[in-house]
């Protein structure tokens, strides 16, 4: 493990995967924990030291497992509780920490709590949810899946009342103001820590703070402070990572006084960075820097290029959002979803260009904050728009060019999602085995980017400055600590660029740590010579300057 103390997550590199689609050990078409254990060496070789597992609990899977039917078990298609424990043991042996995904905004309708709640209004579980008999007068707001749901209240025949849901109608919101609900959440957190988890991604943290049905928001952020106290009391190194796609001006709120969330996904940077590298223009990175709050005293960002959901563009200005809709999506608009994003992977957005994908990862890893890699992006996997909704970006990992890409020995139609078998993103063309062999493959380049960051962890504490590179399509920035200056140059253009900077960098004490680009230092300034999509990381030892 890179850091051994409580702040280990500041230095970590996170890899997110879904057990269902990673590796199937028993040939039933579903990835499982035993299959994941077999692939731990691969994850370790990639250089990451933290795995965020997406939900693996019993679930009817109407929302990919974010509809939990039992919080204290493993879906038996994915394995057992003891498989989970063995997995965390094996991961820890390699110095890899494990975060699990907990969905506390809502349960599945199939959860025993909801079943009891709808059947008996006198049951203690009734108040686990939010109900109204007067829907016309009830609090109203926008549903998060507007293409699929008309609103936030649905009628339940069994209860004879409407219940509140911000997501799908099969995901009734939990009444987080009810202390019994919070006690359940705390027990669930303790349960998984006891089984080996090192912390949690808290799903839908923003909706958890919204007004829920007739309850106001007075419970507020202390909901998460309470969770943090529970978690730290159990394991002092355990952390909470928030999924809270809130407005930039509210984001620092999630860190409280440094006593709430440890990490927060940076959706603002996500929209701007992935867009900027794709449209070959650096203005979005300048804008992101302007609109993001300074959180350096209270917490850390978790930065990412893509995740398992739609690529949400709402944080871009309207004209850029419209531009992104047309620029990145297919002409028939079949990738556009929820009025806010593309259900495409990074490789689709960048037209399969491995140089651009590598450059974007280099940029991600050169930013302050904890980088998160979406499994499959390290080899440039694509999406399958024939699949429903966001399942397009959740196809099985492509290990080699054998049947089903080596994911499973089951028939293709029995796989949880069919492996991509045709086209330029098929497992025949894009797979781990192939890329492992080649030092210049995308996988090898991303491995080097991870390793270089791990070798230069001082950059995590550096103060961030953007330079005027002299080109709209070249991004140069710097991270300074007391002793070390890191300078990064990224060329977004499809052509070569020369960028001259007057930043003080004495030649003798400057070394190139990474990247296919070149540079030279003259008269205290530095000139970068960058081919299309090149990147350069420089490191200067400041103690020798002056
Ligand atoms: C989060 C998950 C998403 C899920 C939603 C509802 O946004 O990332 O996949 O659909 O929560 O639980």
C-alpha cells in the first residue's frame, strides 16, 4: 500500500469494476468473486492500489445492482460472503484496498423493508419510506431518469398510497430522517468493514440531502458526519467517497470542516477534461479551474474521465453541451440519454484513438486529486449501443481474442451482457493479452503513467498553476511543493506543437519522468516539442535552484 496511515487515499490510484462483467470462473456467464481473485495479479500489475467495486448485493438488477434487495449478502450468481472475504484478504496481501458501493438513497422495491412497509402501515418499516395519500398536494420535484419516469411519486396498489422515488419507480427512497433507517445504515457499514472493506462509495449522496417527500432537509450533511464517525470508530483508515453531482458552489459543503467525506467525485472536472481532450481545446480546463472551489484544506477530489453511467455534460455551458452532443455522438443520436449525456465509453468519444486516450490519462494523473480508472478504459474498450440504457458501457472485460473475449466459457447469449464480438472494438481487436505484449500499447502506456505517478507522489501535495502555453490546444500546468516543481505539457492537437515558456527551470536539476514528447531548457525557460497527443512530465529539484 502506498500510504499506510489514515491519509492513504490521497496517494491512491483507484480502479473501478463490476464483478458481474469482470471474469467468470464457473462458466455460467456471470463474472464472480472467484474470477476476480484470479485477475488480481492483472490489477496489481496495472499499478493501482485501490479497487472500488460496484454493487454486488442480491438485486433484481433493474438498475445494474443499484437497486439493492439485501444489503448484507452477495448475489449468489457472483459468489458468497466468504468469497468476498477471501477477495479482500487476497487484495490486502497485494497492498490493494477495497471500497464497496453502498446505495442508501433508496432500496429496491424487492427489499424486505419495502415489502413489509407496503403491506402494513403499522409496521415499523412503513416509516422507512415516504408516503402520501394526497399526491396532488405533495411536494414535487424532477425525477433523475426523466426519460423513463413521469415524476417522483408512484402509486402502490398494496399500500393504497403513493411513495416517493427520485430515481426509477422500483427504487423507493429511504426516509433518511428516520433514526431507525440511519441505524440500519450504520450496521451495514460495520458489517462490510468487518468483512474486509476499507471504505465506501456513497451512492447518490446529493439526492440523499434533497427534500424527500414531506421531509425537509434539516438533517443535512450531519447524516454523513455520523456515518464517518461510525466508520472511523470501526477502522481508523476507512474512508467515505461521495457521489454527489451537485453545483460547483455547493461542493465544499460535502467535506464539512474536514470531518465528513474524505473524497468527492469531481464531476465538474470530468465534464470539462473529457470534453477538452476530445475537442482539442484547452478552454474547458481553464473554466473548470475557475468554477471549482478550493477544497485543499478540507478534502480531496476523486478525478475521472468516464464512469459506468452516462457521460453527464450538465456542468458545461449550454453551447458546449450542445456541441458535445453533436460532436461526440452518432448521427442518429442513439447515444444521447436523460437529456444530459452520452452513453459511450472514452474510446468511442475519442474515435478509438489510443494516443488521445493515453494523453487524456496522463492529464488525469497529473492533476491534484485521486485518479480513478474505469476498468476496460486502460485497453480502449468501446460501447454497445444495442444494449439498453447505460448497459451500453457495461460489457464484459476483454481479456483475449478467444470466445467471449476470455470473459466466460458460457454461450454468448447466457452472459450477463454479451461481450463485444464485432466491429473495431471487438475482443478480437481490443484485448488485454494482445496489449500486454506491446510496450507501446495503450495498456502499457497507462501502466507507465500509473507507475510514474506512484514514483512521484509528492505531486499530490503540489499547488496547481496553469501556464500560457501560446496555443489553445496545448495545456501546460505545474504543481509546486516546497522542494519540487512538476511541469506537465499536453498537446491536444492532431499536429505537432512547439510551446515556449518563461518558467524558471534550471537545466541541470530537471529530469523527464514520462511521456513521448521532448523538451529543452535554455536561459531559464523551457521549450516543449510535442507531436500530436504527446505529453511530457518534468520534475525539478528546487533545493538546487538559485
Ligand atoms: C448512481 C449510480 C447509477 C445509479 C444511480 C441510482 O448515480 O452511479 O448507476 O443508477 O445512482 O442508484
